[in-house]
C-alpha cells in the first residue's frame, strides 16, 4: 500500500465567500453610530476565506509537488472505471463490472485549485464509490488516476482537457464545405507533438473536390512522416482503411464543425447513430451538433472519442521559444542558424529562411509557423 502524505492545497477562488460584505453600512443610521465602540486597528494580513488552504491526504504527488495528486481513498469500497462522457456536473462511467454508472464528483476534486478548467474529462480512469439500490445506477467519483496522452487547449488562461488517456489524434478536415484549413491542421499537429500522441490526418469529403488539387498538401505532410487519409463518408471511399487505423488504439477525433467527424464514425459503425447536420449554405460553416466529448468502444478493440467541433484552438503550455521544435520540417534546420536564440523570422544567416528561399521547406508551412509564433507571443504579453 502506498505511503500516505499530507499536502496543503489551494481552493478555487470562486468556491469561497467574499471576505467582507460590501453593503455593511447600507442600513446603518449615522445617529446611532457609537464612535467610541469602533475598533481602532484592523488586521490586514489577508487571512480571509480567499487565502485559506486545505490539508488533503494523498498517496503520491505530481512532479512539481502540487495538485493534481493521488488523493487518499478507501479503495476497498470503490470500483475502477473509465469516463465515457461528461455532461455538466455528472459523468457517465463504464465500471470494470461492465455496468454504466451516472456519477457525481467528490467535492474536494471540484474545489481544489488544480489549474484545470474542469476536474473530470472523457477518457479519465477513475475510482468511484457505487451507490446501492439506485436505478439507473449512480456513484461518486473519489479519485482520478494519472493521465497520459491528453488533448488540451487554453481557455481564458486555464487548461481545458478535452479528452485524456489517448494514443492517437485523428485530425479531420474537409476538402470543401467548409473549406479546408491547413493552419488548423498545423495547430493540432503541434498539440499532438507536445502530447506525444500519434497524429492521423483525415481529409473528408473528397467527393466534393479534385483529388489532384489536394496532392501538394498530401505530399507535404506525407514527406514529414504523417499518415494522410483521403476519405468520403458519403461514398465510403477510404472508410475501411480509416477503421483499420483506429483498431486497437485509443483515438480522439478532432476538427472544426461540419467536416464530418460524426458521419465518418457512423460509416464505421452505423449502430452508434450519432447526430449529424448539414453545413449551413449561408455561411458554409458547420453547426455545433456534437455538444460533448463521447467515448465509443470499438468492436475490434480500443475506443474512439467523438468531440465537439472547434472554430479556434489555442495551444496550451507551449511557449513561443519552443514552437519551432514542434514543426517536424523546421526542426532539422534549427541548429544550423547563426544565432542560438534565432526566431527564424528576421535574423540574418537563418537556416530556416534559407531553406524556404531554396524550396527545401514548404512556404505555406513556414507562414503557418510565423502566424502561430505571433499568436503565442501575443498571448504571453496578455
């Protein structure tokens, strides 16, 4: 059994009362005010509700000694399971007994300041305490097991974990309706490189475009070692190959709204019957049909996670200085630059810029790098 420890943890700021009422003098009659009874000194140490900490029992700490940590729980009274989806304050959990439980989350997990936007994410492995004699079956999530392979983004300065415990990221774009966005592909590729998960680039709706026009884009990513799959959920082209790529793996399907993520999954297994809607003909943009990440077990092993469409994807925990390291085609030229802190934008004797000028590095990829670098710098300044 792991040795128990105690650590001091912060509360979320929105989980405590205001330290002082602002309307304390609102109903006070000045005539009844006794100046002699007023205190002459006031404590300004800041020891209010917003600054208090809580001592929690843990069995292990994170690498930096802070939360998230392994909270100490009575494992004999708990079951192990995997979160299938999160809907508000309730999570749907598949227990190790094969039963589905609708679980609330232990309050300490919700109130501790972990830097995460939400405590529980789809794909999490959890320990939960089942509630007896309930229909449907209910439970309480007591602990979240350590995560690996997460798909995260930055939302208002906080980390939003979209899905956890994955080993493959299927980046779905459409050849048309909505138009293909290579820059979104590059952002998701950086996220995959950061999270050390295998990326898979899927170009859906090729029945709406000339495949020959897509060859330069396909060739650019293929030369870097990425797997690129031309697909059509409507005609079935490439769907079987896509299914083989998902078999036996934990895969999250991500992309903008309207590219056909749910349609592709329905083509693999029609029994899922995921909701789909056509693209708006007025804006040529997708409509948010999938509202929350949902884990779907595959009959051939592994599982796939259908996620809501994204219109913008802000990187999490990526600083401007390391952006170039996550571009596979730019990485080999970094050490050849004259200056060790070269940003590859304006410096002299830059090997990256020379490679672009010589045609050895794709110009569009370089422009995508410059745009992403500028966005990360702007976010750091804010």
